[in-house]
C-alpha cells in the first residue's frame, strides 16, 4: 500500500507542469485521443522498430457486422554497421525494406496510412511527430537524437521516390499493446509490458494533463514507469542483491508471475474490477489500430463539423440578418405595409421613461402565466430614487384559465381584494398598472384588445375584447373598492421601465427567456398607426415573429425545420424558435439524434428517452456550458437521458453541439438588437449613440456565455452605438407601476 501511495504521488508530479521536470515518472502525452470503438475499417501499414530486427505489417480492419482483423507481415534485419552508422543510412535501409514489402504485396501504387511503433525514449509533440531523446538497445546511429524520427523516415521515402505513404501516428510498444487489446475489449484503457523491460500507459483525463492546453476529453499517457526510484525513492526497499545487479531481468515462470500480479492488484484495489487480457499480436497491430482510430476520428470530425457548420453563422450572414430586421421594422411602422409585416411594431402609448420626479402609491398587476402577482409600489422622489414594493403571488386554477372570461377576471379581482385586505388598505382607490403578457392591440395607454391567448390560456369571451374593460366590469360587480385604470403594458415594456427608473439612458427593453421580444423608444413621426407627430413612444416590436414571411429561410437548418414542424404553431415565431429557451434544447436534441443515426455519437445507439420531444431541457445547455463544469456532470446529464454507455468523447461532443446552438442564438439576438439601436441612432441623426438596454429572461441570466456573445455581435454590427446592459431585478410588475407613475406625472404636469 505504501509503495502504491508513493507511486501515485510521483504520477501526480509527472502530470503537473511545475513539478514535471523533477518527476521520475515522466507521464508523457502520446496524442492518442481515443481507444478503438469497433467501427474502424480500412487497410493500414505498420512498422514495428524496437531492436535489431523490425517488422513491416499490412493490417486489414473490417467492421461489417463483426469485427475482424487480417494481418500479413515480414521481418527484416538491421545489420550491425547500420545500427552504429549514420541516421540517414539507417532510415534509407528502413525505406528500402518498406518498398520491398509493398512490392511483394502488390500495393506499391496505393497511398496507405502508416503507424510507426518506435520503442525508444521519445518526446512526442503531435501524434505524427516524435523526437528521439536517446538511443537504447545497442543503437548508436548518429544525427538522430534530438530529431523527429517521422521527418527522417519521410525524407528517406521521398529520396527513393517509388512509393508514397501517409504517416499518421508514432506510438511506443506499450500504447500499441493497449490499442491491440482495446480493439477486442472496449474496456481496455491500460497497457502494460513486463518483459525485457517494463512500462505502462493508460487513458488520462485531459484536464489533469497540465503539460498540454485543452481540458476536454482524454489522452493516453505513457508513464515511462521503469524510471520510478531513480531519485532514490525506492532505496529503503532495495537489497544488496538489487544494488549489485541494478540491471537485469527477472522472469521466474510466466504463469506464477501473472497469478501473483492479478491477486495483488485485486487486494490493493478491491473497488476496481480489473481484467487482464494478453496481447497476442504485439505492438505492430497496435500501431495500425492507433492509425485506424486516428483515421476514424478524423473522418468523424469532418462529418460532424460539416453538419455543425450549417448552424454556424458567418459575419456576412449576421450583417444580412440585421439588414432584414431593419427593413421589417420599417414595414411594421408604415400604414401601407403594417398588415403584411412579420414584425408588428405595436404602439404601446408609453410616451416617456421615468425622470425621477415620480411620486405616489400605485397598484400593479402582473399576469403572464398560471400564477400572477399583485403589487403595491410606493415611489418616492428626491435625490435618491426610492421604490418600496410589497407583493403577493396568487395562482390561477387550470379550470379558470380555460373557463369563461367572466370567471377569470372575477378571480383576479378577488385576489386584488385579498391583497388590499392583507395590506390594511381595504377600500382604497389607487392608480393601477396592468402587465398583461399576451399579444394585444393598443389604441391608448389604458386599453388593450386581446389578439389571441397563449401559454395555455383559453378563457372564452376575451379575444377581441379590451382587457381593461373586462377587469373594470369585474371590479364593479364586486362593489368593494375602486381602481383608477391607467396603463396596460406588456412584460418587455415593463422591463424597460423598471431599468429606466435606475438608468435614465434605458430606452430599449429585451426579454430572452422561454420566449423573446424587444421594445424601444421610437420617434412619433415614424409611427404611422398613431396620429400624433410629437415626441416619442415605446414600440412593442413582437420580434419573435420575424422570419414568418420567409426572411430567415436562408439561415434555417434541417434541425430548425424539424423543431418548427413539431411545435404548437408551425410556421410562426420563426426568430423566437432559433433564439429562445423554449426551443434550444429541442434543436440540440435533433442534432444529437442525427449524429447518433450517422454513427458519429453514442456508438450509433439511440436511447428511447432521447427520442422523446422536449426531454433535452434548455437548462441543460446552461449547465453543460459552465466552463469549470467537469465532464462528469455532462455524463450525469446524459445518463439522466438514458444514455448510460456514453463515453468521455461523447460528452465532449455534446458540449460542442450545445455551444454551437447557443452561440447562434446569441448572435441572432445580437444582430436583431443591432438593427434596433442603429435605428435609434439614425432617427436622432447622431454619429455616436449611448444607450442602455434593460434585459430580463432566464436564458440571458443563467447561460454562461449568451450575454457576452450577444454583446460582441452587437458591438461588431453597430460600432457607432455604445450599449450598456442593465439586468432587470424586479421584473415587469414594478415596470407596470412605474409606467402608471409616469402617466400620472405627465397628467399632473398637463393640469398645472
């Protein structure tokens, strides 16, 4: 046990960047990123050089239904004088033997991939680049130490000029052994050699390999463990005989050795189920396997990137999205084209943002889902803006959401009465702001005609009616208190007003949550649906519907079409479906399904749960992309989705898919916002605009990269606008009260 602990300590030293130079166990990265998964196929050459004889092999790997490997090989000798001569003569000899083998096999005209087992201490810098540290085993060829052996071999092959091969990988014999056995047993992640010498390698997590950049996935580490104890760490265990020999092999009966080894391992790590598999074909087949795996990974990488590239947007495409959004905004504002425009640009009759002189007590009602809030908001003017809020949350039963309008609004009024009682203000008459987060047509501030119910509401007799009138009727039926109805606002406008109270430059509201929308202060003379030409008014863009007339067709992928076709409103809210939280998880799920069907993920095995719509929640995107999140957590999310046999490589890939989908969403949102702030700047004939955007929504607030990517895109596409983002903390209820407060202020200013 003590020895095991010392060894582990030395391994950790070898992995750590600072202590690696003094570590006895060097823990060398091999750049082998994956073990075989059984889908490898093709013809590969292998060169196995580690002594005075070397082998050339042709390895055929088949994967049609059953895994099969066929091998043909030839052994060539290296004369003594070449082992001690010049390096170029040695590599010329190897090239000659290779040529002879290809000729014999009748494959000289093929350019085959080659794996090179080179069993001497090397420093590897890439999979196909290995610098010889020092010769061993009687070799002394000059001019090779300190050189990349692959380049030397390539040079000799080029000099001959009668054949060409693609050198893909250099491996040592230990790695070759792991890969040979790994083809027959997918659990094989350790290679061990105990012969003339001894060494081990294993698959290590990239995040522990400090010598290399990148912390995702795994890589095989060559421990070079034979040097353990070179720093005196084993002195207390060495006997006089060890010191005398200090070199030499111990091989007392093969079976006895292996039996003791297995028994000892099981005793020391009882919680690991360790199996031993003897390598039959040695490291030559292993080099071919490393090459086959590298080929499979490269081919799969190309195919995956080809698919993911459809979800990546170029700068030109983002510029185009901004331009199309700008055009749709103009169409929505114009009387002639308003009906046909996909972005409706609805007037909200909110004429001003807070200026800090607002004062008084206001009631606010925030209705946008199955629960709603009643708030009392006390606004105090003065040097320090002061808003004091009290609220209570009430739920709306399912049968009320889908009953009659009269029942729904009576229930709301009952809750208001309960709240006034609770606040000790029974019978009070207060101005009321109503956040009503459903599509409405407004012709004045205190009127909102419901266009359609969403979010599971179906109350009858409401569509086409003014929601303020419905609420007023319910209040007069109850005859208990009086309300002064001042404003109906949607949640995006509420967000802008809440942030506007704290930052007077806030003239844009943005929501990126389950859905997405934006609003901003537009010049009255541009809003043709409203008669007046003076001043400004907030416009509710309803931008989620951008693309419903085909504006986004060039950017939509097969995955977007799948999500759209299976949604509750096919063909509608196309922009929202590419950006908002309700749909991103579904896009990711469709990509994962496609990858799996093509054998690029989960070894081609689909879990039943992954086939379920909505199973991949958008919150998973936020969790998976948290930078310091270890791959373990990604694995546990995948296990929750029934993907119990997912590998580390699968986790890395799932993370990449999430990242590409979320990045596109953030960029599309940034491009739309760029159109909005540039319009404000041009409206005011400014060279530079400084403006604040008030933001709310779970996706914006919880995703680790969404906000940054959106802001980078915005900055790039609207360089003349300096945009600050202000997160809304109190949501749209407070906003409704502030709109009411502003309206009361303006009214009293008009009376004075």
